[in-house]
């Protein structure tokens, strides 16, 4: 075979080789370009940090909302506690049976005005003066003739308190409560008067250990022991 013929046969081979190289290079370039384009447009891989940030922000919002609810709940609890303390203080308090008065006949006083010694403390006040419960409790007696303790008391009321103490209010002109009724500290229960064995308008007040006559203790000493300045 001549030299010229060999040369012709070799050219297509070389051309094919060059074409293969170019094709390979083009493939590499296309692959590189595609990767660059993928990186530039942001595929699935870059999206992970964004999703993670959103999750953190959502969690922070949830925590902030939870903390806000906790603060509100704590505030409500504190308000309820303060209210309960105020109610407890009111329930524990004792007061005078009348607001403006002059102390007259005292406990244990003797004389021909009483069959025995005076069983209570008299508060000299005009007829119609508001009489208040000295402490919260339940009315156990209310009516004329001393509500069962005798006509000398006139219109009277007896209230039982939680500590087993009883308070009595006598010589009333009006009774504003009924047996079985619960009254709060300071509640209006009647109006002062001059009924029964009385020489002038006043409130006869007793502190008793039972609801009945004969169990009275010094009411002024008792009221002072519970913080009332008589």
C-alpha cells in the first residue's frame, strides 16, 4: 500500500479522535455549567438552612406565647390570692355594734334596775341608730320578749359566730334579720330603741358562750381582745 493511501486512511481516524475529545470536553463543560446553574438557582441542598431558620422562629414564637400565658396565669393567681387574703381579713375582723356612742351601764354593774348584775354593756345612742353585726355569723334568735330570753330585753337578736361565741343585741326598735340568716361583719341587723326594761334609748350588747341568758362574759374586754377599740 502506498504512503498516500495510508495517509488518507489515517485522517478519518484522527478526525474521529478529535471529535471524541471535543465531545468529551463539551460534556464536561455542560456538566460544569449545569452544576453552576444549580448552585446559582438554589436547589434542595441550600433550602435546608432556610427551613431550619423557619422552624427556630416558630419555636421561639411558641415559647414566647407560652411564657406570656404563664405570666398572665401567675398574675391571675396573685390577684386571687390577694382577694382571698382580703376576704379572710374581713371574715376575721370584729367591729363595734354601733358607730357613734357613749358607754353607759357596764358589765357586772349591780343595782335595783337588774334582777342580778348587769349582763352586758350599754351603748347610749338615739332611737333608730343602725346596729351592725360585730362579726360574721348565723342568726339563732330574733324577736320580741328578748327572743326567748325574757321581756326585759325587749326586741332582741342573737348571732352565733364560727368560734362558738354568741353576740346579743337588745332593746331594739326594729329587727332587720330572721332566724337562720347568715350575716356578714358590719351588716345592718336592726335599729336601736327603748323596748323592754329600759330607762332610755340605748343598745344593750352581750357576748355569750351559749345562745342563752346567763352565759355572758365581759363584752368590752372581749372586743378589745380581738382588736376593737371600744
